[in-house]
């Protein structure tokens, strides 16, 4: 799923006032962490992730890994913060996805 520039701008604007919900630390990215993020994205569709200094990789490496191994869209990368998007599986949680379709 690829998003247009207009859709990405909309998602970045929605994520601007959000606080990071997850952190990536010295344990890195593992299956349990990815499953927890997937569950959170099924409820919220849009979250911020903070990459701690103790993480074994840089932000661009985390972005590449997440885009390659998962179905998450990395909308924005600022410093040590990633903004992730994934449409919810449950129809009643698709508030942001429905707004995206209207654009």
C-alpha cells in the first residue's frame, strides 16, 4: 500500500500532537514488540515510536526493517521518532482510514 503525498501530509498533521507510545531500546526489534505494535495500530491506526540511545541501530535502519518485514507504513522520521500507520482490521476502529479515503 503506497500513500500519496497529500495522504502522508494529513497523517503527519494528525500525528503532530501525539506522544510516542512505544520505545525501541537495547533489545531492538523482536517478534513480541512487533506484535504489540500491531495490536496498538489495530486500535489507533497511527502511533509514534521513540528510538532510544541504547538501541543497537539507527532510525533509518529501523525504518527499513519495519517497512520490509511488516505491513506498517513509516510516515515520518524525525530525529529518533518514527510515525507508523496501518489501517485497522476492525471496521469500527477505522476512523483515520475513513478520513483518508475522503481526501
